[in-house]
C-alpha cells in the first residue's frame, strides 16, 4: 500500500507529530510543516531515528504565501502531495458572553480558513493527478458543546462541514476528504488548557476511562489517508474512547462486568 507524499500541518507537536511519525513508518515521504521551526526539527529527528523519509518546511496556515511556498518546495523535493493532513489548530477559552472577537477571529483563521487554504492548494494538484487523500483533524468539540469553546467548538463544527464540501466536489476526481474527530488527547495543547479539575470531571465521561494518545489518532488518520480508504468519503471518524457515544455513566449498584463470575 503506497502513501506517496504526505504533508502534515502542525506536525511539530502533539497529534501532528504522531501522525507524521506513523505515516513515515508506513512508508510515506512526509513533509513535516509547522509554524514553529523547533517543532519541525524535533519531528524530523524522530522520523530520521526510525529510518523514515521526510523533509521540513515552515508553514503558517494563516498565510497564503507561506502555504504556496511550502507546497512548491514539497513538489520540488519529490512530487505533488498525495496526502494532506490538516492538523494545525489552536484553542482560546472564554465564557460565551465575554468571548473576545480577536480570539474568535484568530481561532477561525487557523482552524477553518487555514484548513480551507491548504485543502484548496493541495486539492488543485490532486485533481490534476487524479488522486488524493485529505484528512482534516476536527474534534468532539465540533459535535458536542464544551464550556468556553464558543470559537473552538464552532471552528471544529465548521471543519466537519468543510470536510463534506470537499468530499462532494472532489470525489469525481479520485480525491477523498474525511475527518477524524479526536476526544481528549494528551498533548501540549491539553496540558496547557486542562486543569486537574477538568481532567477529573472528564474522565468519568469517557467509557475507556483514559485520555487518548497521539498514536490513537494517528492510527485512524493512517487508514483514511491510505489508498485502501478510496470509497470512504465525507466521513467523520470519532476517536474518543466512547465519549460521544456515552450518556449516563453512573451505574449505581448495577455491576456491569463481574470479573469474578463464571461467564
Ligand atoms: P498542539 O500540540 O498544540 O499542536 C498544534 C501544532 O500546530 C503546534 O505545533 C502549533 O505550533 C501549530 N500551529 C499553531 N498555529 C499554527 C499555524 N498558524 N500554522 C501552522 N501551525 C500552527 O495541539 P494538538 O493537541 O496536537 O492538536 C492538533 C489538532 O488536533 C488541532 O487541530 C486540535 O484542535 C485537534 N484536537 C486536539 C485534541 C486534544 O485533546 N489534544 C482534541 C481534539 C482535536 P505552536 O505550538 O508554535 O503554536
């Protein structure tokens, strides 16, 4: 199964780094991009240590010239990208009534407009070559509301809509667009935004009773980015330990699984 050239945004940290590593392990030639040069170097070192093939490009998803330069450089390095993973994303948490418009604009610019611009640039070349895989990193926050997530949650709901728009229009050209919607994943982003209290309230709502790892998301992305997923299009794959599926989590005196019992 050939992945070809895969460009990952925000690949210098957390989920993006996990995705870049996983795709490199699977034989993709990976274009590691991020706004942060230090993050790019870290991911390139990790890939090189495993013998993978990768190149690094600084790419700010809010800057069209930076996007064009990174894609052009990837094409000069190898060929037009076969896989785009729109992973770069930021969070700003405020109560709804006091949500500052500057933070709203900043979150939308990175999480939504940035993904759109990268998908347009990648999509044009993919249509030309008659093949492509676009995987957008959405969030369970785009499906269920969360306190403080007026901009973030709305941006991730938009990412889900954007995924379906791309899927519909590019499907006839051999290009698929799908999204992965992660639940709570251990990364620098959640480390900075989750208090101990947040984690304590969250865990009982996750049937798996643990936060996810970047590797959990990377495995889902690897499938959607593969040639094997050619008939999967416009799908939103939730990877959250059962958080969205769950409702009532308290069992009271009901013992759901008695490991002592003969089954
Ligand atoms: P992270 O560790 O903060 O990684 C995000 C990366 O994107 C960072 O390297 C960041 O650089 C970079 N970035 C920020 N602004 C950028 C820009 N304008 N252009 C290019 N890169 C930029 O976060 P993460 O937790 O891995 O999140 C990755 C994606 O998963 C995001 O879209 C996030 O919304 C989504 N997600 C995360 C979770 C979770 O629980 N962690 C859950 C659901 C969805 P700097 O560090 O220099 O800013």
